[in-house]
């Protein structure tokens, strides 16, 4: 898998992990005074988790690179954690009345039965307080979503900076390698030139040796002829001297 695809897969898995963690935290709030906000939060997180899962499946499709095996194992573990948390969430959602309205209604009925009109006014005040609490919780959820988006954007920015630094290091390494090869190439060129010059000198030496050999043979032949001539002259002079004495 190329580097950019592996980086994309890692980023999607980090988003998936963050969403699963938020989902598990929201499940813990079911049945509490934040039940209504937790249900709305779970609904949005289910959609976000499904979107992240689809992106991960699209990114990993057709890839068998060993470098992403650990990422996929992490994703499978997170997926199992989400399935478990989702089952618990559905059980709690079925078991707990949304927003505690049934309990509030029972309490309001008892207060109305015991206190008459005053109890009704008290019930209206309680519902108004609950609405304000829900508004505050929704604002907190919106703030949490903004923080989550900001964290994701920061992760993307850090990832981009890391990739940029890696590309700079790669460029520096490539430049050093290029300089080293260029320096070695110069040495190779010099050695090649020296070899060529040595070959020329060897060939000239062979020619000179052959020429010297021919000169040596010619000198030997001349020396032999001179010796023969001198011997012949000596013989002739000897014969002449012998005949003169007779």
C-alpha cells in the first residue's frame, strides 16, 4: 500500500477509535439525569461510526500490504468493542424511559394528588428546569462535537507536518546519495582514463620491443657477415704470405 493510503487508513482508524470512545462514554450516561442528551449523542455517534467504518473498508479494499496489518487488527478490536457497547446501549435504551419523563410524570401525578394546584405549578417549574438542563446538555454536546472536530483537524495537520518532514528527510537523503554517486563516478572516470592510457603505453611498448628485436636480429646478421669477411681476409693474407715465403 502506498504511503498516502496507509496514512489515510491510520487517520480513519483514529477517528473511528475516538468515536467508539465517545460512544462508550455516552452509554454510561443512559439512565442518569443526562439520559436524553446521551440518547441524542448515541444516535449521532452511530452515524459517525458507520461513516468511518465505510471509509476504512474503502481504503483497505484491494490492499494486502503487510505494513497495515497492525492497523487492521486495531480496527477489528475497536469494531468488537463498538458492537459490545452498542448491544449494551440498546438494552439500556429499551429498559430506561427516554429522558425520565415517565418518572417525572408519576412524580407530578403524586404531587398533584397531594398538593392540588400548587403541585401542578411545581410540576411546571420542574419541567422548565428540565428543559433548561436539556438545553445546557445540548450545548455541551455541540461543544464536544466542535472539540472532536478540532482534534481531528489537529491530527490531520500533525500528520501533514510529519509527512512534510519525512519528505524533506527523504529529499536530503536522496541528495546525499546523489552527491556520493557523483563523487564515486568521478573516481571511476579517472580510473577508466588511467586504464586507457596504460593500455596505450603497453601497446607502444610491445611495438618498441618488436622493433628492438628486429634491430637485434639485423645486428647479429651484420656481425656474422663481418666475422666471415674478416676470416676470409685472414685466410687470403695467410695464403699470400705463405706463397711469398716459398
